C-alpha cells in the first residue's frame, strides 16, 4: 500500500521502506533523566517511511494522514523549527548534518500507526524512521545507538522538547519478544525476554490532550535536580538514581517535603525496575503485576504526574479480576495506561474498564494490544 501511494505521489516506487517502533515503558517512569534504569519495549505500532533519492538538494515530505507537504532545503535545515508537523523530520536532518552525516535530497512518505500525542512516542518513531532513512540514502554507516542519541538531540535541541534517551533508544533498538533494560546513565542495555504466558499487555489511551505536560515535565526535572544538589552537599552521588532508599531516609531532613517525595519516587521506582526484571526472569507474572500497581501509586502520590483520567483508568483496571496489574506509562498528565491482563478475560476487561472510565470521566478510552516488536527495520520489498 505505502509503495503504491509513494508511486502515485512521486512517480516512482521507493528505494526502500523502513519501520521504526513506538514504545511502551513497562516500568521505570520519570527516572531516565535521573540516570536510572528503565524497561521499555518496542511496539508493533510503528512509523513507516518509504524513501527514494530525488537527485536534488531538497527533502520532499508527505504523510498518509496529512494534506500538507513539506519541502526542506538541505542547505538551510536550521530554518524549519516552527513547522507544526515537520519539525521533527527537519530537526533530524539538521542534527545528522551537524554530526557529519552525508545527506542527499529524497522523497519521503510517512505512515504512522502510533497514535499521536498518546505517550507511546510517535515523535521518537518519526525521528528514528527519518534518521535511518536519511542515513541509509546518504550511504552512511549506521550505528543504531548513535542514531538514537542524535534523534534525542533533535527533539531536545531543535524541537525544544525535554526528553530522556529512552524513547529513541527503544524505537531504534527494540527486539521482538523482549524488553530493554536500559541504563540511562551509561546507555548500556540488556534484552530481557518477556514471556507473558496466558496474559497480554493492554494499552488504554485516556484520550485527553496532555496540555500540562511540557511545563510539569520541566518542573519535575528541576525538582529532581534540586534533590540531587541538596543531597550532594553530604552524599557524593553522581545521579539521583544512584541514591539508595535508606540514604534518602538518613538525609531526609535536608529536603523540603515535596522534594523529598519526588526523590522517594525515584529511589523506589529504581528498586521496582530491578525487582521487575527479576520477576520477569523468574516468570512471576503476579509479582510483575503488583510492581505495576506500586509504580502507579508512587507516580500518583509521590511524583504527582497521573491526574484524574489516568487514575480512573488504573483504578477501573485494578477492580477487574482478569487484571494482574496496571499503571500509567509515559510522562503522564494524559496518555496511556499499560495493564497485564489474562487473555481469556480480555473482552470483559476492555468492555468494563471502558464503560467505567466513560461513566466517570465522560471520555471514551481507546484500547490497543501491545505486541512487542523489533525496533527500526528495513521491510522486505
Ligand atoms: P507522542 O507522545 O506520541 O510522542 P508528541 O506530541 O511528542 O507525542 O509527538 C507527536 C507530534 O507529531 C505532534 O505534535 C505532531 O505535530 C507531530 N506529527 C508529525 N507528523 C505527523 C503526522 N503525520 N500526523 C500527525 N502529527 C504529526
Ligand atoms: Mg513524544
């Protein structure tokens, strides 16, 4: 389909089609920017791009869901920061160019099944798909880790969105059937096989625009920086995630009450990530579920990034006998929950959680089954 659409648009078939994944973070929320370990997985919801060099010095960009198109001059990549839809693509081109990649003019057609603005990181999928396609067409050697770092740099430096490295890393480096235990301080990573037995992971989108996200996200980053700088007067810690829970208790008096609770989320979430990895390695799904619940409570009470909609979705899920655990995933203030659900109760789960959520919030939730897929790949012709 995408190849035909490409030909209709640009007159020839694409040279290649690449697919970059959206991601779900299973556990380890709001600790990537504190140097913690996180546990994301790449999703089969993805951003596909069909691409072909066009012999000019321009990128011509279209998307299957948009009428607008973009023309980006590769000599002036710094000039497109204000574009609404295309700044991610332009930012990636700009950042690759700055990093010394050879770029050639290309025609590109994007088709994205990651819902936009739902916390499953459509932005990272767009960036990674763009970066991979442009790097390949320019004949550059590819290192997926480096591409992830450059994509993150594009989102932060060019698009002005604060973000950790997790999203781009997972989108580029995901592996089918595995989560990625990623150390955000060192970028070391380990694949953790996920055997869900008779369960599935269900994503529920609360369908609320996360308007508070940018300001609150930055506020939390500042609060964790404050915690680290107050504590490091007495404790030599390189990042907040290196702080042990007992150390936090010992030096609690150094921190204002709110800052203490933020730090308590970080230290407790780091412990949960490690326990979750152990639970998954041991095939203990009920412990995995309990850790999801504990993570949500910590994000709700200590970190205060959930909000009425996400709390309602999680609470409705906790009521269901077929659900082993549920929590918000992503940055919060909107977006999705992820729930571990028995496969034979799946229909009930979706019907009952959806109905309960509608009754309490007046909004319809959207549900997706999370299939854990590969990160960036080239599709067969
Ligand atoms: P997410 O949580 O999914 O990463 P973001 O807000 O970070 O959400 O990224 C989604 C952004 O992608 C939107 O702000 C939108 O401007 C941009 N975008 C890029 N391409 C498209 C497209 N083809 N259709 C809709 N939005 C797009
Ligand atoms: Mg995003």
